[in-house]
């Protein structure tokens, strides 16, 4: 018997929930995002069914682009309460297995298991999830969370894959650095500028050179990922956020500073109501002007507070420090807890 980390990822989750509610959609391209109207500006795809993905539609794609690529898809609005209920059913079911469950989001969880046959356990979980909820999932198996999460993507949908320290060089070595969990396109480009295109090249890179380019913490961390390392402890302790934020993207750019202030005030008051008793110590305001120029400013409060008026006034004071001469495409407010 030995310890394993499993990563469960529900397949095309939001679209799958919609198909369960509307079985006539099965086999058709389904796209979930925004208010369901793909002609609405500045909305993006939340989830696409596998049929829609064959047309190049994927999460994060602008809805208008999705419509051009797949005009015959069924476009549906996001229904968060329905997805939360479906997620809760799956997570509750996972707790009936001899595993430690660390919920990672609506559609994914890490599982800690002590077993001689992790594949058999994974298949048992898959069958139970489908039988009880109608949803399908893919499960990755690894020595740590990083390996398990990557493995879950290897054979989607409904796959079970194993990626371990022993198999890491063979499986991951020639893949691009962006295949690693935590390395996106921007970092991948910076690595490529250093001649580091593959996971194997990054794993063999000079730590000092990485530290010089990406900083003393991030540089070694990138190589750490390329070596297949990662956290192996699965915990049931819920993650407590250090802060919270809200932001709004406008269908038409705002030009009236009074309207901008009203939105900032409303978001600040909403955040104050969502502190769950935690004192706010810092307020940040984000402003995105056309064309996609984003600036943030922040202020530390004189003392920690739960008072909505104080938080609202602090957010407005920060907002007033911006240049209001440009049309505004997005506004955001965030708070940091003490």
C-alpha cells in the first residue's frame, strides 16, 4: 500500500449540466457563457461541449468568435445555482470513498488515497459519479498534485491516466513548457526567448539564469515544475481567501465620471456585505480604459474595519486618483482582509 494523489475533473462541466437538464441537446454543440446571447459584446465562453470544441470553441474565447466558428451551436446563459448544486452532489459522493477530499473548484477536486491499485479506485469513482449524477469525469493519478492534474487532461473525456516521477521525463520531456500547470503563454514566451522551449530544456536550465530573469522565487519555481515536483499533501482544510473582488465589463464604454463612481460605490458596498466578519485593511480599484489599458491603485485603511460606508468612501477616494479623461471599459474593486 502506498499514497497516491488523484485529480478529478468533471468533463465539460457546465455544458454537461445543461445537457442533463435538456437531453435533446445531447450530441449537439453546446456553448455556455454570459447571458447566452453570443452577439453580446465582451462576453466569453465559460464552457463548451466536446462537439463545440471540434469547431475550435473553448473556454475564454469571445462569444462572438464562438458564434462565427460554430453558428449552429446552442448558446446558453450561465446558471450558477444549477452548477453549484451539481457540484455539491459530486463532492458529497466523493466523501463516501476512502479518500481525503480537497475541493478545488466547482468541477474539480484532489483526492488523497492509500491503495495498491489507484486505477481501480479511479474507475470505481467514475462509475459512481455517472450513476449518481449523470456526469462524467476524468481522473489523473500521480505522486503529487501537479502530476495528477496534468494526467487528468491526457484522456478526456472519461479517461484515467497515471503520471509519476518515474514516467515524467518520458511523458513530459518533449512537451512545451506551457503544458505545465502554472506556466501560461506569457511566461512560455519569456522562456522561449531564453531558448527554453520544452519541459526537458527547462528542467536542465541553470537555476541562476532563471532567478536572474524571473526573480529569486519564481525562477527556481519554474524549474521545480519542469522536474515534475509539486505538493503531495491533500487536505480537507477549506481555503480561506485573503481578499475578495468584483468587477464589471461594460457593453458600452462609460464616459460619465458620475456613473463610474456609482459603479465603484456599488461594488464596494457589496464587498463590505460579503466580508463574513473579516476586517478590511486595504482597498484596490482597477480601471481598464479603451483600448485595454489597465491601471490599479490602492489605499491602506487607517484601521481595520467592517463598516460599509468607510469601505465605500475609501474605494471612491482611490477612484478619484485616476485620470477620468478616457472612456472606461471595465471597473473593479477588491478588498484585502486583515
